[in-house]
């Protein structure tokens, strides 16, 4: 329980490699908020995490090994977050660009197919923004964080649904 099964540096290297692979897979996966995950999306993430666990731990099942992994992942996540804020190339690499999915009362089928949105997603977005019909929509954008923004035809104000945001308030 307290004896490491692998050298600490190997545990760190395994954690870094698996973190990078998982981050790349999430980047390729698409832009959805956690609240927009379908049951299939959730199953995919949970199964992937379970499948990756042995690649991180190898034969090590010790408590110190788990502590090394946790510290490595949190430090790595902090570094990636800092790089994303400070280095434009890293930001472009890790974040999605907003996608226009509708304009002037009509959905854009190619954009919808590319983003994997269906009629249920679109109907929910219209209702969340207080619109009864697609004809009331001037512009619809799938934002980089996975939220949907809709500009109504009768207004200039952009309505964004109130979901979690990653913005921090600095006092």
C-alpha cells in the first residue's frame, strides 16, 4: 500500500502522456458544455477515463503513487490553463472558434452537421432565448464554450443563456 511499484518519474511521465492524449481527444470531440452531454457522451468520457487509468498507474497501486498522479495532473492542468491565458497559439490550439449556425430565420445545415446539432438542440435554444419560431432569429452562434447565443430579429441585444462561465473575478 505504501511501497511504490514504479519509479516516481515514470508515474509522472505516464500521467503527462495520458493527460495530453485525453486533452487532444476532448479537443477533437467537439464543443459541448457538460450540461449538453448526452448519455452517450457521458458514457464515452467515463469509459475513456476507466480505460486510461491502467496506462497511468501501470502496476503501481500504492497511495504514494496515487498522490504523485493527482499532483501531476493538477499541476499539469494549471500549467495548461496558464499557457492558454498567456500564449495565443496555445489558446487557438485548445479552444474552438464560434460557429454561426443560423442566420435570418434559417438554420445553416452544413454548420449544424459539422457541429452535430439536431432539431431538439435547436428547438431548446430558441425556447431558452424566448423565441417561438426560427423566423424570429436574426443570428445564432454556437460559442467556443458550447453555449448557444441567439440574436432576435426584433432586437440588437445578444441573449446568452446563463450557464457556468469560466471567467474569474479579480478584485
